């Protein structure tokens, strides 16, 4: 057996394990990156701040919920992310947090009733607050019609934060819901036009962010928000003090889930590399039918394949891989193989054989080929497995 054949055989046996190891390392790195971002953004937002503690705790809560949601998402291997919408902060009715989780607004007031009132506030109520503030400051307030041009899509009695998840301190959530239920009962009898905004607020009231994939932020109390704000003002916020670290968050359930996905990636890579004999049989068929010139094949390998010839190989490979997987010839893990995974395997298998031909014809260095094919294995097949999963 030639040196190249020895190397290729070794690579087919080790690539899957190597890929799984890298995938596991990347997983932990993604969690650590999100924890680091939470630390940096919290301290950057509040370091040296002259804001009152009540204002500062609100900013701290925004970064806490966006940041811990992102940590949770990384733990689950999800790409969903949230961010504090600082660029639109202060705009009438704007959310505090945006991203894959959807818009969310936070109110961290002293009591549950106050937080609930603020979350259910109507456009008209917000205008009356503005009007009173302007008069107190000795300014002439604009009319309601002028004021509402800031948010023309919001009705007079509609909730100012309509459609947003409403987040409040975790210790207030039950009392806030009871307050809203009482308001709904009272307004139903006296001002029915006000009922809908209280109902909508009750429906969307939470103490955390959550998306459809189960990623969620960690509920935060008002006192902890103050504590975080004070630490961050001195640039000393450390998530570890609040239980946010890989040591405390990465449990065996997460490890099992990621190991299964890494195992599927390893299995897919092994399948791809072991399809070489099938590709060779396909190439022999193309030579026999005149689709490929043997002399040209020796010179350029598969890089000059016609679209019809490559299409034949892709179709043949897809069919053989699917049949073998479904029949259980490559293990139970791949019996439920999806078209997405098969597509990734086929792309990788063909590219590995194309590279092999270039090495055999001395057009590519063996070490370069090994590096290139390793990188493609972890990106192409890994992505296919993640999509299929």
C-alpha cells in the first residue's frame, strides 16, 4: 500500500474523532465568549456612570437579560442572540432589547404595582406625563396630536409597548399579575376601552426572556440589579459572583446534547470518506461511457468534470449513501439521515476525492490537502449535521 493510501486510510479513521474534539472545544469557547461579552458590556455601559441607582439598575437589568439569554443560547448550541437596543433608547415606545428573541421592554420599579402600571401604560398616559413635566419645567407642551406624531401607529388608549415582552423583577411577577387581573376586572365595568392594554400586558408579562428554542435569560431581582449596577459603576462586575461561569452552567445534560451532535458529525465525516470506492466505481462508469477522458483525468483529476458528469456522481452518491444509512449499514445513529446531512456528506466526499487526485498527480502537497480537507470536514459536514439535527 502506498504512503498516500496509508495516509488516506488513517485520515478516514481519525477525522471523525478529530472533528468531534474540535467541535467540543468550539462549543465551550462560544459559551465563554458570551460570558465575556456580558462582562464587557455591563462594565462599559455603567463604568463611571453618574446616573441614579434606580436608573443604573434598569441599564444593568437590560444587559443582564440580553447577556444571560445569549449565554443560554450558546449553551444550547443555538445561534439566536439578543442585544440591548441602546441606539434607539429613549424613542417613544421603543424596546430595550431586540434580536432573535423579539422585542422586549424592562421596567424595574420599586413595587410590583408600579412596574405593572408602567408596562401597561397607554400613549395618552405617557402624553399626560410629558405635559406635566413640561409645565413643571416652565415649557409650553406640544398638543397631543403633535406628540402622537412620534408614534403615529399607536392608538390613544393602546399600550405604549404593545407587542413587546414585558420584563419586571423576579420577586414582583406574581403580585404584578394579580394587580393586572384586578385592573382588568375593574375597568371591564367602568372603562372597557382600557381593558385590552391590561390584558395584553398580562399575557406578555415575564421575569425573563425566552425564545421558541427554549433559550432564556436568568430572572433578576431588583436588589441584585442594584448590586450589579454598583459593581459595574466601578468596572468590577464579574458574572462568576452571580453564578455565570462554565464551571457552574455546563452540566451533563448540555454535554450529552453536544456530544450527540459531535458524534453525528463524526459519523457523517466517516461515511463521507468511506464513499471513495463508490466514487471510483462512478468514475469508471463515466470512462466506459465516454464521459471522461482517462488521459485528461490523469492530468487534472476531477476538477475539470463536466456539469453532467459531476451531476451523475452527486446523484449516484446521494442514492447510495441514503440507502446504506436507511438500511442501518452505517449504524443506528444514521438510520434517520436527512437530505440536508446527505447533501453535506456528498459535497465533502467529492471534494476529498478531487483533492486526492491532485495529490496523486503532484499538483497539491499532501499536508496542504490534509489541512484543507480537515477544515472542510468540520464546516461543511458539521453545518449539515447541525441543520439536520
